[in-house]
C-alpha cells in the first residue's frame, strides 16, 4: 500500500515566525482547517487512540490550511464538497514543542477558530477526535473560544459504520487512512527518538495526519448526506461541548464517608468467615445465603474500595470519562471511574449519599418516567399504550388489570410488581423462558412456565400495537437471513445487521433506546446553555438520569428549569404521548 505523499509542510521552530504564520492563516479566513494535537503522556509516549487525554502534554501542533478555493466540508457546505473532485493539496504548518510553549501553548490557536468579520462564519475545524481535542483546549481556553463549528472524524466514522465497528474508542487514524484513502501514514518508529531524524519523522507524520483528516472529511461528508446522517452527525459534534464541560465539572464526593461505607464492606466480609446459621435455618440455606452475600461484598470491594483514594481530586470532586457513542443506540457509557454503575441504596446502603454538591449548592436529580415505554408507544405506534399515558394512568396497573381481571384501582402492589416485570421484560422481545429468570433475578418473582406464558399473552393483549410492531420486526428477521437490514432512531441514527446476523431483540431495542438517548442528549445541550444563567451546571448523566448542581438559593428555579428542558427536548422527538420527568432537590445523590 503506498505511503501518503509528503505534505507541503512548514515546520516553525522560532517564536516570531510562528506568530506571523498563525496571523497569516487567520488573515486568509479559511473555510476549513485540519488540526492535529500531538499528545504525550507523563512518560513522553504518544497517546494512543482512545486513551485518557486528561493531563496530557501537547508536544506539537499541525494545522492544515487548504487552498483558498477549497470547499467547506461541514454539513452546511456538503454539496460543494461533494462536487470538488480533486482539491489542491493544503499547506501544513507544524509548531514544535518549544515554539508552541513560547507562544502560550494551544491558546495561541485561538485566532484561527474565530471569524474575521462580524457576519462571517468561523472556519470549520476538523479534528481526528474532537472530544479529546476539546478536553485539551478546555485547559487553555474558555468555552466561548472553542471552535464553534467543528468536525470529528471519529464521530463521522462511528455513525457511518452503523454498528459494524465494535472499537469506537480505539480508532487509530492510520487504520482509517488505510481503509478509506488507500494509503499508509509515515512510520512512527522514529518519532520517539531524539535528534533530527526523529523530529523530521514526527513533523512529517503530524503534517500527513492533518492533511488526511481533511481528506477523510471530504470522503465522509457526501456519505453522511446520502444516508441522512448529516443532522445527527452535527448534533453529536455539538453535544461534545456539554460532555467535555461535564467531565471537567465532576461531582463532589465525601471521601471520608465513602471510606467508611467501603470499610464496612471489608469488615462484614471478614465476619462471614465466622458466621453461624440463624435459628431454624438449614445448613444448606445458610451456606447459600453466606455465599451469595460474600460474592456481593467481594464485587463491591473489588470495584469501589479505592475510588476515594484513586479518583478524587484535590477539590474533593470525582471526575469520570463520558463516551457519547459507546453503544449502537447512542447511549452513554462511562469509565475511569464508571459512575453509571454506582449501586443503588438497596444494594450498597449509604454509598450514593457520599456524592454531594459543592458547599452552598444543591443537586437537582431528574429522571424520565417510564421513558422506554413512552418512546415505544410513539414509535410502534400503540394506541392503547399511548392512551394510558395520555390519561395519566399507570401502564403497569393496566397490564396487571389484564393479568388479574381486576379493575385498575383494585390492583395490589405485588400484582403491579409482576406487571412491571412483564412490561419491561416483553417490550424488547424476551421469550417466556428467559422471562422466568429475568423476573426472578430482577423482581424476586418465582414463576413457572405456564405463568410466564400467560404473562406474555396478557402483555400483548393489553397493548396490541406493541404486538403488531413485534410482528413487523419479526418479518424483518426472515428477510435478514439473506439481506442486510437497517433500523433507525427518530433522528436517523442507523444500525445495520449484515445478512445472517439479524437480532430481533436489538432491532426492537435500538430504535427505542436510541430515540430516548437522542432526546436526553438534546436536553443536555439545552441545559448546558441555560443552567449558567442561575449559576448552575450539569455534573453527571446516568442512563436516563441527569444531575445538575445549582446554588441553594435557586434550587427551586433550577428544578423547574431541568424539568422543563428535559420534557421539551424529548417532546420534539416523541410527540404523541406526554413526557414526564421526576425531579427532586437533594443534598446528595440518592
């Protein structure tokens, strides 16, 4: 495979020349720029794709500047970019580490991100990984100075892959260049070496990377348009502003309290070694109880024991990494640490109470009520389920009424509990056999095969629109044996199942969970814009739950703001049923 041709690279290692070069680029008012940040870890090694960029050092910067006539490859300029068959090769400016430091670090790039005239559009700034780039820029520039119009190769490639690529957070640029452009990037072998040879190789590599991300963006833009993904692509790029801001904000942690809870698990685990059976308890039951509790404690200790030591910063806040495109549906995942998996009060009493707001503030903890059922009622569509929500009734009581033959007001709590398991279990295509284990593990319900089958029948009898939706997706399953099948969310996000690999459950799940995720993300964007007006900010997302931190004096105002924007954002996508948000003002996470 041919190596990428050596770019028209200009390496600047003098401060004044670097300043003049940046001024000249800004004066040209380019429609688009390609920017590569050479990031290094504490050992000086180049950061690999997907690695945590927090605290990384910027070793050098490469800025690719296309010819003046080059089209804007952003969504607004997609038609022009599509027509441009052989654009002139860009010039690439490389600022080495010493020059970059003398210019004030990456803050020196700020003029490149701004429009030259009041009514002009700023450049469309393309990054290989925009979330990582913004993480670095945020350490040096206020949010208002971040590139307002930005593109992201990783985001475009993830959306175009439509679920085919399982390594979203590990997309080496060289792989993309090889796969989509048919070239190899310059070898990195010498880039860690000292001396001229290593520096020259590094500069050529950075220049090639900056040039290739513009070429990739030109390649991806018409594909995004053809597959009607340009809107969701721009949406995901815009979302990175609140995501990076939330990662930087973190959430307060009562570290001593966390240590007390975790220490209690350790002591209890030791005590199990000398525990004895309770009066009347058989030896078999005792051993099973102790083994189950020991397994739970071992999991808690191994996962959370040292969080307060390892992840809490000097300002007593804990900060995670958020991954907005980690799932085919577009739902978030979370790592380092995974705050989305902090166990509930039932599983780990007192643990969530250790997550607290800053002094003088309160948390607003808001969650969408029964959002997957509401989205399914809209997408299926299901008139019966929609009618339940429009009337303000409880869908679990509606199913329980069918199961028991009782009027809804007479349904008892244990009957509603079964119906809740039924609704959430069968919504996404679970069979009766699997439902038995789901009901037992999730709801403590012991059902035989006949009861499980009757529960499934009652669910579809209660909500015939859901049954019809399942039949339609089942028909896709038969086609999926010999052709690729694509399902979409409300915004147009795609999941493609290759021929012979269709999943009935995923084809039901992804449009519903994906639409819910899109409504939630839209609310994040709105709230990031509005909460600062009352001194608030978003601090954490956990699936369908949003946590904001607001001044105590404005807590009621903050609660109303969070509720209103979460409802409005989701309502733009799911408009045939009412959206309900349950929010509370809290002194800690619960």
